[in-house]
């Protein structure tokens, strides 16, 4: 299997962190608190990681099929 399983597990946990950060931002806005501007950039690093790992998991079966 190699890296497939660990990447899947990390992808799931990072998606939970991403969702929690987005929910936190919306909750702050809903409560009337205007967060500092840099808080809006907090979801971007997890989102970039999710993009990379998601693309890896999406294309892996096609690459394996072609190589095998």
C-alpha cells in the first residue's frame, strides 16, 4: 500500500481542522465580532494541503492502472 493509507488518514484529519476553522470564523461573524483580517487566511494552508492530497488520491488509481 505504501503511502495511500497514511495520506488518507491525514487528509481526513486536516479536513476536520479546516471545517472547524471555517465554522469558527462564521461563528465569530454571527456573534457580531469582527475578527482581525489575518484570521480570514487561516483556512488557506489546510485547504492547499487538502487540494494536494485530494488530487493524489484521485489520480492514484489511474496511474497505478497504467503502470501495472
